[in-house]
C-alpha cells in the first residue's frame, strides 16, 4: 500500500483535477472553415489545438460553413469539440443586399427565437462563456452576406452578457455605409485584433498578427518531411470569379513553366480543392509533382529551407517563408490580396511581389526573382509566442 504522504498527494491531485474539470460554460468559435480552404482550416486547427492543450475539459463549439466536413477535418483536435452551422446558416438564409434588414432579422432571431430551423442552436448560444470570431478575411465588403453574424454576436452580448473576441481579422476592402456600421459594432466586442495595419486604422482596433502564427506555439508538426520536396513550388489560385483575371493568371503560370529548364522538377500545391488544381492540371498530367489539399493536411506543409515559391495565396506565403523558403507573390485582387501580402512583407518575409495589373504582366516582363529573409523563421516562432500570449489572455485569465 502506498505511504500516507503518497496517498495524500494523490488525493490532492485528484481534487485539483475535479476542480479543473468542474462544469464550465462552453466556448464558442466562429470560423470560415470547413469548405475546405487551407488557410481557414489551418487557423481553425491552430486554435482548437491550443484549446485542447490549455482547456481540454471545456466543451468547445465550432460554428462553421460546412460542419460535416469540419467534423472530419478537426476530429483529432479538441476532445470535446462539437460542430454546427447555426450562425452561418441563419445569416446566409437572410437578405444579402440590405444590411439593415439582415441585421434586424438577426436581432429578432436571437432575442425571440420562433424559427424551428435555428432555435436549438440559437438557444444554446445564450449559455456560452464567450464567442470568438476566428481570423481570416471574410468580414469585408466582398462578402456582405456574412455581416449578419456580427449583428448576432453584439445582440448576444447586449442581452446575455457574453464576451466577444475577434482575432487576426482582415477587414478590407470595405466601401460604403457598412464601414461605419461595422466599426460601431466591433467597438462593442471585448477584444478585436486586425492582422494588418490598414484594417486596424480603418476600424480603430488593435493591430496584431494573423491567427496562423498560433500554430508555431503548438505541439502539432507544421511541415512535411523535407526529403524529396521539389526545389520549386507553385500555387496560383483557381477560384477567381473574374474571367479576365483568370486568363491572365493562366498565362502567368504558362510563362513561368516555359522558363523552367526542368518543368518536371516543379511541384504544384492546392489550397482550395478542386479549384486550385485547374492551373496545375496540364503540368501534373505531364509529370510535375502535385500536393493536393488532403496530402498537405495529413502530411504537413510542403516547404523547406532553400526552396523557391510562386504563389498568390496568403497563408502559403506565410508558411513557406517561415520554413526558410524564398518566394514571389502575385497580387491577384487589388485591395484584398495586396494588403494581405504586404502585411507579411512588413513582418519581414523578404519576399518579392508583383501586381497582375489591368493588362496582366507583359509577355516580355519577367517575374521578380524570388527573395527572402533568413531571419524570418525565427521571427515566426516569436510571433507564435505572441499569439499564445494573446490566447492565454483571452482564455486563461
């Protein structure tokens, strides 16, 4: 039989665990993930991993666009995760072209219930400890149909005192009367952080970092094994709605590959399946390596020191630069992607950039030579610690 001091120590530890495991109000996260879109999924997984380590006994709800897919994507994160689409479904089934009408509708749903489609989820929202709008670039004038979520959150705070957080937000572009409308509502949150200076200044909120940096403070490996990864990687996105921009991006990839001495040594990555496979398809058919979303999700991000990248995607810029790769980014949408990429360049990735321009890059004009900063991987680790400090401030105080 263990000695009295050992038994006492075990009893004290069990008591402490019971206190720690005592029922607490659930935590609620809102994410644009579940589609899947690698950046949104990576951010969501980073927060769920952090909460799994620091709040493993709390129930965590994730409100996301596709909760079924999210259940599969995040099944190995938080042990008490539940997925739903309550807020996304409610706002996306309302008016998209009249923000005041949409806001009034959401206030009514939150306060009065009365809709069998949403009532169970909306009623549960009243008992949450906090609601956290995870980072990304989905609350701006490109997607005004999402603003109903903001109205729902500030109504929940006003009526039931629920704490509201928003981190790593990209709030631009934002034109028209909804700019002041959104600014006024964000001021009602307990904490709001933008990931770029322009968003922070436009909405009077804290300037911080993209939420993806939190992954550098977690235990989950980020990168794929470096052995066998191509020296050159390409991800030029395929989800642009503008046919003219699509055509110019097609020409850009074709010219880039035509300039390679060994096109089969160039790898292609996918951020949004299957759209991003579109530009890669002809080269993959000829034998170029392909890294689909699922492979990257399962095996890790395919970047390493010494690589060169060409990409339009923000989180591929972030993660490849943090691995020590050099790169060139192409700004596929002025007012949106240029702000995003510039925020990383200001943090010190050292990557070159090119604007697609109204007429596309001329046939005779070469893309800028990939560049980088060897100090950025260490900075990314520091940024991860800063995000972890913010997470502790929000959830552990």
